[in-house]
C-alpha cells in the first residue's frame, strides 16, 4: 500500500525535478562526443583551486550550522516550555528573516553593523570616538552572523515543534532521581529532541552550503568563495554549462553525502516515545524575578539585536527620500507608489499566490514521502530518503536552467507559465516538509498504532485520526517554511517569469538595478509585513502555539 | 478530540485554497486582456525591460510606427540573454537578443547564434562605436566604467588608476567580482589594458584599499550610498541619476589619467528568427532619435547617435578624453586565464 501512495509524488518529481535536472547535469557527465565520461569531474577534483573552495564551503557551512543551533536551541526551549504574551507574534517575527532576499540582508547588515552603520555611529557619538570601534563585517565572523540570522528560525521552529509534543514525564522522573541542569539536558532532554535537532541542522547546513552573495560580500571578497559562486560564474557568466553542471554535480554529491550520514544518524538516535497533544507550560512572566528569568531576558534581548535590528534598519531606510545618511525628512513616497497599484501590487499578489500554491503542493508531497520514509523497512530506504532531499542541495540556478533546457521542445510553453514557477518552488520547498515531518513520525510510539489497529482502525483511519494530528505542529512548521521559501525564491523565478508573473524578490532586484535602493527597501518591508501576517495566519489556522 | 485536530489541518488547507484563489483572481484582474500574437519577440536584460528601463517608452513607439505587436521578455542579466539564445539555438523562440557588449561579442560570434544585418542607419554612427564589423551585433548605446566618489566623505579624490593604490584610501574602495559581475569584469580588463600582463602587481598594491569585493554592481552601489566606503566602481553616468532624481550633486564620477574603460552595448538578430523582416525594422529603429533619446535617463548610457542631445543632468556624466578597450578576440582567448590568476592574487 505504501508504494501505491508513492506513485503521485514520484511522477511529479520525475517530471519536474529529475528530468529537467538530468537534462542539464548530463553535460557534466559526458565528453564532447556525448559519451559518458567522468573527465570533467575528475579534472575539477584535481584542481587545487576547486579543492580549496570545496573545503572552505563545507567548513563555513559546519561553523554556521553550529552557531545557528547554539543560538536557536534556547529559543526553541522557551517556545516549547513556556507561555508568554506575544509568543505567537515572536514566533512569526523570527521566521521572517528566512524569506529575505540576500541583497536586502546585506543592506540591512551593512547599515546596522557596518563601519558606518547605526551601531558604530551610536558608539562613536557616545564615547566621542573618531574611528568606528566595532569591525564586525568583512570577516568570517560576519558570514557566520548573517547565516545565523537567516537560519536561526529554522532551528527554533523545527526543534520547538517536536519539543512541545514530548511528554515531560521522562524529564520529571530524571529530576526526581537527582538529575539537574546540564546533566539533565545532556542525558535526558537532548536524546529526546535529537531527531528534530538533526533535521534542523541538516537543513541549515545545506542552506549554508549553497550560500553565495552573503559569503562573498560580508566575508570581504574572493578570499571567502563558496562552490555556488563558481557555479554561478560558469553557468551564467562564462556560459560554460558543461563545467558548471559538473561542479553542480560535485556540490550535489557533497550534499547527498552529508544527508545520508545525517539520516543514518537520525535513525540511530530516534526512539519512539509517548507524544502528547500539548504539554502544560508555565508562564514566563512569573519567572522574571529569578536569576533564570533574567538569563532568559538577556537571551531575548541579544536575539532582538541580531534578528530584529537589521530588519528594522531596512524598514527605517524605506522611509527616506534620498540615499545616504544625514538629516532627512520622513517620506511615504515609495509606499504611495506601491499602493498606487500597477506592477508593485501585481508582484505582491503573484508572490502570495505562488506561495499558497507551493504550500498546497509541497505539504501533501512532503508528508507522504516523510510518512513512507519513516514507516518503510526496506534496506535501501536511507539512500532513497537522501535522494528525495536532493532538491535543496541543488543550486536553483541549475534547476532554472534545467527547466529552460528540458521543456523547450514541447509544443506549449511551460516556461513563462505560472505553474512552472509553482512547480520549481515546490521542488525547492518540499524537502523542508519531509524533514520536519519525518522527525515527528519517527517519534510516534508504535504501540499507539497497534492499540488503534486492535480496536479496528484501518491504516487510513490510523493515519488521519492518530498520526497526522500528532504531526500537526511539525506540518504547520513545514507549511510555513514552504510558504517562506516560495516567497523569497529568486534564482529560478528570474529565469522562469515574465511581466505578468513578476514576484516581490524580482521586483526588489529590479529596483536595486535601477538605483532605487529605497524603493527596494520599501518593497522588502512589504515582503516582511506580508510574510509576518502569513506566518501568523498559518499558525492560527493550524491551531499552533498556546 | 482527535477529530478536531484533524479538522484544524483541513482548515489550514481550506484557508490556503481560498487565499490562493483570491490571489489568482487578483492576478488575473490586474493582467491586461489577452494580447494578440506577437509579431516580434525580443530577449532583453531585466533592467531594460523594467518600469524604469527604456522598454516601456520605446516599445510602444515602435508598435505604433509599424502597427505591430512586440513581446519583450526579460531573461535576467545580459549574460543570461546570450545563454538563453545558445540554449534555444535549435528552436529559436525569439527574433532579437539585446545586451551583447564588446566584452561578450566574441562569445556570441563563436556560438554562431546571430545573423548579419547592416542597417543603413549605421552611416550616422561614429566608426569607433561600430564594434562588430561582421554586423551581427548593432550598437545602441555606450558608457564608461568609472569610480564614483562621495564628495562629502572624501577630499582630494584620486586622479589616476595608479593613485587608487595610495595608502590614504585604505579600505575605502568597493569593487565587484569579475567572476559574477560585468562592471567587475570591465575593471579587470581595464587594469589589463593599462598594465598589460603586470596587472596582478597592480592588484597587489590595490588590495589593501579594497573594503570588499561584491558579487554584483547593485550590492556595491547600495553599500556605497549607505556610506560604507566613499568610492565605488560604477559608471560615469551614475552621478547624473542623483542629480536627476535626488537633486544632489554630492556623488561625482572620476575620469582617470590612463583613460576609462569603454563598454558598448548592442543587439542582434537570431539565426532562424521567426520574424526576420520585423526584426530588421527594429534594428533600423534603434538607431533613430525615437529610440536613442530615451536611452540616457532610462538605461543610464550615452546614445550612439551623436545627433541626439543628452539631458541637462548629464553634465555630471563626464566623458573621458581617452577610452580604453581590449580586442574582443584577445578577451575570448585569455579571459579565463586572467580571471583565474586574479582570483589567486586577491585570495591571498
């Protein structure tokens, strides 16, 4: 029965992922006469330049992942174990960085953390300094900080969506036996949340692996170059598709390797346990007097600085009339233009439409695949699971090229249709749903299912009334990310859109290309607002959070 | 109890279906009624097609002139325009590709995607701007790469490429990466045009003065106007934008003693174009005043037709005495070697 369930997703992926991808990648695996050959790939792997880039790409991704996990874990704990006023708002707000185009993030970072940014200006005027005291940007730490800014919400949301469902009885038992603090966390709590933690880490890792503009600009130049920069150069500038595909293939192999290792690790570390509908949570407000409460508060303040400050900086910039700094009148000019309709509003409507459709498609797709992955017992399951995750490990530049190349001979134009964009977004988004959902499906104790079966529930009823509701919180998180990925996607959209299908990130890209940085920030602010609202609606419709 | 939870998920699904339908309706409502079949299809880079680019002004003029229907499609940046033409070589869907510059020319000719057409209107265009003697690509505008500086943050700006390496400008310059950006490539070629094979020595001296090297022009310029550095690699025409739309003269372009590097942009007719006749009419059209007069304030370049006057703000878009250029053939042969050696140098 599981295999019947797989037919529809398999057909979809074959048509809209593997076929277009294959049509490009085949170039990297053949020689000039079209015969199979590994020559291009082996010559890449023998080149010290590329080896160094591959090494750095993996290294920065590991560091960024560690930092994102360290920063996100306390947040996940707070969301899972405490109730506080505005929790829903904070959860929606912290997810917003995830959707921002990298150019907006760079501008936000430069204007806040930069040598001439708000932070340095404030410190200089405070202490009467003539030189900026904080040199944060143009270094490896700036890359890590920006990656943490992007990926922190991934960790917070994925981990807390599992954490809130784990019954605290085990922790209570351990506490009554004398385990406290770090020891309790290390021995009892961590093993329980590990599957979700690994899921989040794997997604963050792959995102950082594909990072490109952030690394180059905030790192300070080519000293810090990732694989994606070279893929971009070969596929879009040098127009050397053959080497470009070969390099993309190498990147995909690295992702696959790590995905496989992680899925193995996740399976080994998962143990099924009692899941609850909701856990009783104390209110955070009642703890503010204690030391613990103060620590929590400091953490929240620090997060606000890292997460909110760059975003607020972008919003503030959007109200300026001219570029630069200085005494400026506040102006609503760009908002007036955006609201006056035309292409701006169309971009907003299109983006939201694509995002809803992407969510609708990737939710069932990801859920089915995650369910089958978690329940099947056959030997090659891990490999299949890793391969299913491949879309996020593939550069969206290559995917876009694949769509252009693969469908050009069809009698009707797929490129330039709304569904081409939705399908491309779905392909990029559904692995998120899989990862979040499978961490939860693996945790559901099989005795629950057995009890239900013995009471006469068939597999469908079991799934619909028992397993699906327990995975609800994870699916909501997956849906939110699918929405976010679609709204923020630019590379594939840029290749597939036309005037009628313009999206918000494409509009931002256009505004910046015509000197309209303030307009771009205004459009970026609109993007943030709509995503914030959408995340609130998704959470509320799914009944998420206290 | 379980039932209600499941219903919540269905509710989420229902809500998103409803929302999607709503946006679809909004999208359809915002779209003009179905257009008739296009009689000319153009692939162009995005900023040409955008609301602030030349397309919304020049395309309607052409449509009216020839009572026809033009579809102009944005396919990303100039590199992608050529890329798309190469991908679709066997089944061309467009008639014209727009955005082939002097640095990309040899690649386009090598791929053999274009057909020759010499418009008689070329007679009015200065010889040195007609950069393709096989007439596969016809020029429509040109410009110069230049360093732009913020006069409120920098006194005594450099007067030459060499002076850019002065220790006074430590960490005060932003440039772009030639691997991913066309001004970035232009600057690399500029240094090669001036210093020949010794260009890496120059970069070694310049490096302490670079704050960062960005992936594209947009990021670099955004950082510059945010005051992160007082100098950025851009075009001689950039200050005209600030004069025209922000009424400020604080940003100025620098003309260098060695000369500034020239960029000429053109377009060409694809082999196997579905509408070759109309395509030739369009090539004729781009050299006329109708088209040329819109170029300065929308594409921020100089018109190739010398008869066409430039707007007043272009007083702040100075033209250099001497311009530099490398032969297309030399670029094709050496580009990858130059860039690779450059990456090694600046990665130190």
